[in-house]
C-alpha cells in the first residue's frame, strides 16, 4: 500500500480521538481505501472510520489486507508530524508501516511495527432514528466543551422549535436550549421522550476529530447516540450507548 495526503491534520485528529477509545485495531486496506470498524473494550461505543481512495492525493493497493495497529502508539507518532505539509504511509512489508512526514525543510521518517491482530467485521445496525439533525461543528464543540466542564452525562430532549441538552454532574445541572435555525437543521424531528444519558467524556472525544462544517446527530431513547461527520480524508461514525 502507498498513500499520500497533503491534509495530514485530518489523519492526526482522527487517530487522536480514537486513541482514548481503542487500543489495538485492524486497518482494513483495499483498492477502495482504508477503514476501521470496531467496538471499544467495554462494548459500549462503536467506531467506524472510512478514508476512501478518492480523498487521498495518491493511493495504491493491489490487494486486500488486514493490518494490526496499536492506536495510542500510532496517534503518538502522528502527533510528532503536527505542522507537516505532506504525509506518506507505506506498507511493503506485512510486519511494518513506514511513515514519511514532510514540512518546511524537514523530513521525518518513522517505522511502526504492525501487529498480528485481526478483528472480524462489525457493522452498525440499520435503525430508523426519530431525531436526526445537522449541527454546526463549532456549535457542537462549544456545546460539548461547556457541558463537559461541569458535568459527566447529558440527556437530549426535543422541544418546540429546538433541542434541550440537560447535563448532570456531582455538583450541578445545566440546561442548554438550542433553537432550530442557522446552527441547527432537523432531518427528522419526532423524538417523543428523552434520549440518554450519554457520557460527555466519550462525546468530547468525538468532537476532537470533527474538522468539517457539520456534524449529524441521531438519537432514540434506549439506543446509542450516533454522530457522523466528514473529514478532509473521509468520514467517521461514532455510536455510544446510554450510561447505565
């Protein structure tokens, strides 16, 4: 496999977010691109990452391959490439991945040991959600940051012409109303009961990787909260179950 991107920050932010949820994962590489589909160790959060071939500046892979990667270690390596203008990933040995980061007058070479670690394919169920909205990424990040600074969990309620996020912690309760309008657009608006509570710590990890204009949120009482968004290299989906 050979992959080159002039948008390395998208890759770095994505794996930085994953590194707090996953330890070892399988990179599924094929002529169509690179992807990950995995549950975290608790079975409460599902992650799907897809970086298709057309999002890379260059991408070549003649065969399908599954390669084990330690996500926190990979994220640490990508962190050292912050500020790079170009990143190249090369797998010409099933036991190693080469990373070349170029920026300014500096070129940095890394070699990562790949793992003998393979996961069976996991796919999210196809569920109709009564609440489906598009939310501006900046609004989403600010909302999560404000709620998470004082509380541990959040419940989502649909109100007339908007949403209410109710966050609770050991010392406080916060209620944030978000009206429908410039920053919030409903795709489906039939949520009749509260959804949640969901972990704000986990949701804050989702927010780290969002680097486009919109985040799509899907909620249904008793079911995982789903976030989907595109990045410069593709798309990411997170689904986290309600906190028991």
